[in-house]
């Protein structure tokens, strides 16, 4: 009997690609050649793939980098089964259930995806594939923002903007598990959701200005940018840190407020993803998926994430 885990590699596969930048109508599900893994690479049979804000920003042309050339396949994180491994790959074998954060040169919204070995780890045993696919990019962004760049420690106070979204809902839980006091800004409809995740104080930004409510914060994790970022300098204590996943804060503002400002982009990190997976399996972190949709409905998934209010993540199921 053929194993239910292993799936034969086919010569062609379905992939979501764009040939130009624009609205969700530029997303096309096409037949393309199944890639082969090279040195240090793993081919994964994708079971589920996350949709993140960076996907619709790339699709629309708002987020450009030097290696983004059309046609391209979108998608930064996946969960699935190892179908093949390239030369010099150790610790991963065919049939393993894994989840992964892809680099910028490969896309996960497809039936198969190439992953560098430094971005792939065993899937948390407590999660199904759609929930596992919701983790890598959002959770790594939260982790690196809080700890690698934000240097958050137990006993400190952190203010998280955009706390109900994919990155934010992980950040709340990571900060709380680390022993920080967690303050968040959100809509009124998110208050119960964020309270259950561990937020100590939830500020309804529609009714109150957070800078009138909060003082002496050690770290601001900015997932909103714009005016929200600018107003955040006022709540930091001297020497406080403002870390943004949406561009570098202005250096002159940091100096004026005797603070540190830093922007960053999440990078694949195998060790950190393993630690996050253990927190999930230990029931210390919950993964919130608001909606799952089949790969064929990728346009609707982009429209939902871009235009509607989301708690947690939106995920595409592939197989």
C-alpha cells in the first residue's frame, strides 16, 4: 500500500503566479513545471500556504525588491510533506511533515515549493497543516521584532500596534510568555480576543489616543506605521526602543526622544522556528486562523485580507 504521507512527484503542478502588478485579478492559477531541489534545498508537497499582507503588497506593486521579477509565484510560508531533498541536505528526509519560511526567490502558493534547508523544521504535532502554514512568517516576524531587534526582557512593558492580526496575535503571546507587561491597541471588537491571548491592557484606538493612556514603555512593536508610529515616540521611556516591521523609523525622531528606532524584515531562522513550534506543542501559544480557502480562490483570499478586518490568519488549502 502506498503511504498516505508520501505523494509522487509529478512533472507539472498548479501554482499561483502574477505576470504584472495590480489588483487581485492579476493572480492566475497556472500549470508550471515542478521544480527540482538543488544543493541545500528541499522540495515540499504543499498542503497549505499562508496569505500575508506582504503578498498583496507585492502583487499590487507597493512592495518591490531587486529580485522580484515577473512572472512570480507568491507566498512566504507553507506546511506540507517533504517530497525530495537536494544534495548535502541533512536532518530532513522524504515523507517528513514540515512547515517552513521560504526565501524571497521561491513562492509557496503552489502544489510544490522549494525551501532552503535553513528555513524548514518539523511541523508541530498538535497542528493540522492549515494551522501550521499560518505560523512561519507571522510568528518569525513577531519573534524577531520582539527579541532579536527589540531586546524585550521579562518585567519590561511593551506596546504592540496591530495586535489582532497575523503577526500581532503571536507577538502578544510571545511577549506574555517571556514575562512582559503587554499593552495593545486594537478595535473594540478585538478586546475579548486579545484579552484571552494574554494582553494586560487593550486600548480602543477608535475612542482613545494611546499616548494619553500609556507612559514609560520599554518597547513599541509597530505593525501599523504612519501616524501611529510617529505618535509612539511619546510613550517610550528614556532609552526605549521602537521597532517596526514596516520600514525604518526616522533617526532624527529617535535622537529627539532619546530612544532607539529600528526597522527590520523577517529572515528564515530554523532554530527560532523550532522554538516557536515547541511553544505551540506545549500549549503556550495558540494559532488563530480566521478563514481557510482553496488555492483556486486565491483572489478572494487576497481581497479578504486586504479589505476586511482580520483576527489571526488567512490560509489557502492546497491538497
